[in-house]
C-alpha cells in the first residue's frame, strides 16, 4: 500500500516525520533510482527506497532510551560546525536511533532517543500537549508577580504562551530555582518566557517528558526505558 515517503521513513526508524521531510528535501532519498520529493508516495513492499544510497529494510527492533544531554551538546546526529552532538554518546547502541524533539545547546537534561517514528511524531505533535518539566536557575530573586505572569501566559513574538505550572523550589541571596511545566514545544520557550519577565537563565535542565522522569541518570548517561515507562509514555501520547 502506498504511503507518504516521510511516513515510511519514520516507520523504518530513519528519523521523525519532520526530520524525514528535511532529509527528502535535501535530495538524499531515492525511490526506484529517482530522487524523491516531499509529499511523494511509495509502497515499501514493492519500491526500492534508499537513503544516502542505502536500501531501507526493517530489520531492527524498536528501541527506546532516556538520555541526559549535557550542556554544550547539539541535539542532532551531526553538526556542520563540528560541535559535540548526541551521536557522540551513542557508541554503545547498535541500532540507528535519533533524538525526539529538541533541547537547545545551552540546556541539559532529558531526551528520548528511539527509532520508533510513530512515537517520536506523537511526542512532538502540538495537539498532544505533552507535559515537559524543567528546573531552572535564574539570576536574582523571582517576584510573585513574575511567577503569576508565567502561570497566566506571557506574550512572545510568536504569540501568547499557554498557562504554565510554576513552583519556586528555593532561593539564595542572588539566585532563584524554579520548576516550570509547559505543554507547548516552541523554540527556547522557557528561556524566552523568563526573559519576558526580565530574568536571565543561568541553568536549565529538563527533568520530565510526558511523565517519563530523568531521575538520577548522570550527565551524558543513557539507559533503556523500562516496559512500565514505555507503556506510560505511550498512554500519554495516545498510542497505548
């Protein structure tokens, strides 16, 4: 049966659908010897689909990992600037996995790594409203007024944010620590929200995605999800 090519690539564990579209647009995919285009359909049972010259076959099992991305690492499998990427931490993984969503260069914490394109697409889909929780260290003592603004939503250049859960964890003479939970996936959203209420972010760590918790996983550490964690995550995105 014919399906959109980006969906096939996701099913085959090449990348998420969004990343698969980029791979197709870059001219790296061929169908029966011809360069493919975004939106093109193919039948994986009949057509010869190649990525970077390699014929696609589904021989790998679906695997799922939690990864604690360190600060100063790019959430990508390659970087044209030569910076460290998450791929540098995957040498012990024999399957081709990729990161689900983004965590910016200066941030750290939980990333899901998998070759399950359906799960990746569901986690990243805005309509699913998957909860993501961050622990943030900011410069200065946060005011109750600022916390209330974050809870209600602040106006960014791409629109007003949805209400966030915000809890003050602790404060010192010069800094504050907040726990912030959002359900959107805008670029650098938590940092921009705090900048809007005039606080500089000193450290940002994601500690939870859809109920999956970072826990005590060390920086740069990688571990397989338990069956219970995977089931909970699938329930959160409606795939159970």
